[in-house]
C-alpha cells in the first residue's frame, strides 16, 4: 500500500520520462457532488495517519510501526489527494504512474474513515481520479490491488468498472505481521462506469 516512495519532483516536466515512476507535482482540485479531491493540506498527514489507525481501516494496511515511513507514504512525493466530503476531511487517495511507453498505466490506492464507508463515496472519489488520469494524464489502464479478504473494497472498485485479474499470493504483510494475498484489479479507459446513482 504505502510502499512506493517516489523520487522528488520540483516542477512538472515537459514530457514523461520513459521507464520511470512519475508523478504530477501540481495537482488539480476535482469535484463531483459532495466529493472533492484536492492536494494534501498542511498538517493533514497527521490527521490521515490517525484515520489509518482506526478499526475498519487499520486491518487493511501494512505495518504502521514506523511513523516516518507511514508519513512519507501518505505524502507520496505529492502524488496524493485528500478526499473531502461536504468540506470535511474523509480520507486519502494516492496514485503512481508508469511512463514506459510500452507499459503505461497508473496504480491507485485509497482509504476512507469508517463513517464514510458503504455510502458510495469511495467509488465517487475513484471515478474522479480515473477521469483525470485517463483524460488529463493520458493513461489507458489503471490498477488497484485490495486484499483478497477485503470484500467491501473489491465491491466498491467493481462499481467503478475495475475487473479482477488474479490473486497475488503472499503479496503484502498485514497489520497482523502475516503475509496476505491481494487481488489485482484493472480498469481500461472504455470500461469506466459513470452511471453510478446519486450519493446519499
């Protein structure tokens, strides 16, 4: 989850460097109804870390014992959005981009505070990010890799159009310090679902 620490970027490059994980350092603010994606605000990494520690979120993330590593993962060298719902910080969405022209894609990760789960807010946030990555960043394929046991997340991602590719065995060490299987899911540009019903 919070494992891909990217090289620092100080300006948006004029072109994408092939073969490198790449991020856009000047993020937009994206809106859809009650949901807003915006760049992380000053001091919000601490608030997001507190959300990660809560039941309903904590069990789906790796070790959080190293607080500095967790903070760096959340900052993700600028490739991360705060998720707001009705103007309140509700979660986090991060992304990474592979820019090798023969293998281009972007990967996503997301969490929401427990009180915002099961309300179609996660799919709404993912849909916003997907539209931006497809439309503005030029990707044709996105991936996400929830724990195989995280049925809620898999259902939410499927609502956006993500499809299962296959299980990655003993892929990630969980909060219980055991290795767990994750499900690789992907989404092609033409498969993005934009017909979700209104958010509660």
